[in-house]
């Protein structure tokens, strides 16, 4: 017996130890972790002044900053989420914002806001905080100032810094916490704790699963709570912020279709050709003389403006929308002209002054081949120019290439807000320097240009420009060459070379070709037939009218076709 007792004791001890071990494992498996998450890591805080942003119900990659107890967004974040009209002039350290009737200007690093009206008269307001400031080369704008020009709400939280931002206020599901519990990083009792919530706290329900629910707390923690800890669920619609009202940009549009022709002047003597270039036209109601050409980088331009020309055009029943362009400019840096506020302002003041002095009805802006870095300054130029144009009844129209990926920086949508008319240059599908011969303006090219533009710009502001020219192509051993010729010269070329043309359904043009040795000569003719098809497409989209490049290149029968379109 004495020998058995130690054995029994040993067995009991083994059983006890095994039971304790098993119990411990069970306890470990089913007990709730008390480990807390590193919240700085969770939110991604990058310093004491850094403020991660929870937008709606999710964290975004952009962060705000706290400077002198004021919250700031960098300008890229402002553009992306709140309002794209804030403009930074880096060279002169200015923050600008343009309304329909004023330019608001803040010298960076100050609380001063200068308001400039259509005549550039100034008034000034002082804020109790710094409106904008640089940190390194990044411009930051005070969130409270941004709120004056956008509808959003924000709330700041500390330990660690973070902010909740709302820009939309759709109905959402909320729930009440039924019992004190924790919000965990992931769904599971072993997941790290983000924060504690108490009975009666309200949370936003983001996603329901079998045993856990993804929620957001009132202080912007996003994590998981056990379903059994959630009480009543209900639909709630937050009160939207509506303090900011989008201003109305009154358009100086006409109540009839526009029929515009560009008149290439070339010099003062060109003004004397007005009567001859309009002699065979029918229904023309706007003429755009190429009067103003940029020169230098400080906002100057060469002018061929003529009071007599305007008077004669008016007597013919024509409005004059003078063209201001850069096509013939030499050594002009468009970023220097438009990107620097003083240069841009000088150009605007001079152009408006000339328009008023000569009683010009409109300005037609034809800035082509704008580099990417000059895209935003170009749009700001249109915004600012629209202010005096709007006040003095000067029609503002802007010429644009057919929409393609490499011209997105022209921002046609914003042009459509600020300008009166957006003109599509519905040609140059193939141009001198193209890799292959082809049509100047095939029907698909034209329709896509119109379709894409009216998706961004109201149709009643869109004008499509037609080509009154054809390119004659020669493809040979030496490469591809072409020359642009008017309609009469193109017809003569076809006749002189005995070319048999045929209607091409793909381009909706009369096509012809001939072989001369190893050289292939081709023409896709612009004539009354091709123009008529283009006008049919224009009528389909209900746009504001037609323009033509250029007067003097057309045959007389074109005007009968355009006349039909104008009378539809």
C-alpha cells in the first residue's frame, strides 16, 4: 500500500497539471485581449502638428496640419475635396480666389484679404488668423477660410491628433452601445483595442458581419464591436452644411445661333479687306479679326485694332469679337505671362481697355499649345478676365482644341462656368507634321469633339468651328508633306490632276488620290457636302452655333449650307 500511494499522488499531480494547462489554454483561447493598439501608428500621425483626416467614414491619404492652434489643409487637398478655384501664385507668394465679380487676394503668411473689383479697385479685410502659409514649398490654407467657399464640416480630436470631415450628409445607420465594451482593430476578441465605448454611446454602423460589426465612433475611431454589445439600430440623416452658396456666373450669351468667321488681318492694311471677305457670306453675325498678338512675357500685345473697322462691321450687322492669340508670338513663355499675377493682370487690363475704347463687342482668346505648367494659370486668366467682361458686356469666348487627353489641363468645365462661349476648333485632326496623311476633320473626330465638350460645358455655350481648308498630302520616299489650301484651290488641284473623287463614308468627305512615281498624292476634301454633314451633327447636339477658319477660304455654296443650319 505504501508503495501505491506515491504512484497515486504522482498520477493526481499529473492530472492536475494537465487540467491546469488545458484550462489555461482554454482561458487563453476564449478570454478577451487587453492589449491596446498604438494609436499613433493606427492613424498614421507623422508629428505633433500632423492631423490625419477621416473623410466621411474612411481615412484618406492626405493629412491636415495644426499651426498656432489653427487647422490647415494643403492646397492640393483643398482642390481635390473642397474647391478647385483656389489659385497659388508661387512666384509672387499670393493665394487667389475668384468670384463672378471680384478677385480675392491673400499675401501668403498674412491674415489680410484684398478684394479687387472689375476695375481693380481695392478693399481690404483683416482676419484674426493667418489665412495661408508656406511650410517648405507647400502652401497651406486655413480650414476655416476654405469653409467660406465650400460646404463641409470638421471636428478636431487629440491624443492623437485626427479630424473628422464631412462633405456629404446621406442617410446612414446608427446604433446604440448596449453594454460597456471596446472597439477593436479587427473583428475578434484577440484583436488590439482601439478605444473604449460605454453603454448609451452612439456609433455609425459601417458593415455587419456574423458576430462582429464594423463601426465608427463619434470621435472617429473605425473598428469592430461584437454584435451582442450593440443595441437598437436606426436610420439617421445628418444635418447638412449649407452655409456656402455657389455663386451664379451670369453669361453674356445671345438668344440666337452664333455664326462666326475669323478674319485673318496680318497687318494694319488687312482691315481694309473687311468688305471683300464678307461679300459672299450669308447669315454671318460675328466677325473675329486677328488683331491682338502676345509679345514679351509681361502681358503686352501687338494691336491692329481699327475703330473704322468696328464701325463698318456694326453697320453690316456684325458683332466684332477681336481675337487675342499667341500663334504668331515669338519668344513668349505662357507660364511667365499667365502664371505671374502682375503680368496676367496687366494683360487683362490692357485687353479690356482696348475693347472698351474701340467699342469691341467681344474678346476671343486663342492661346494654343499651352504647356502643362501653364494650364492652371490659363484657367485663372479666364476667370479673372471674365469679371470685367461680365461687367462691361464684353462677350468672352475661348478657343480649344478638340478634347484629347493631352489638353485636359485646359479645364473646359471651368471655362464653361466663367466664359460666355467655348469654341471647339474642330479641325487639325491631321496637320502638317502628322505621322500619316489623313482628313483635317473626319466626321467621327468632329462628333467626338462636340460630344466630349458638351459633357463638360453647357451646350448653349458651345460653338463648333469648321475648316474652310483642305490639306493636300504627298507621301513618298522622303516622308510625308502637306500644304493647307482653300476650297477653290483644292477643287482646282483635283481638276488639274484629273483626280476622280469618291464619297468616303468613314470620314464623310470626298476623297481622291493619284500616284506620281513613288509619291502618293491624297486629298480629303472639305466642301459643301462634308460641311453639311458636320452641321447636321452640330444640330443633333443643340450647340450654340458655328465658327469658320477662315473667311476667304470658302466657296460661295458653303453659305447656303450654313444658312440652312442657321434657320433650323
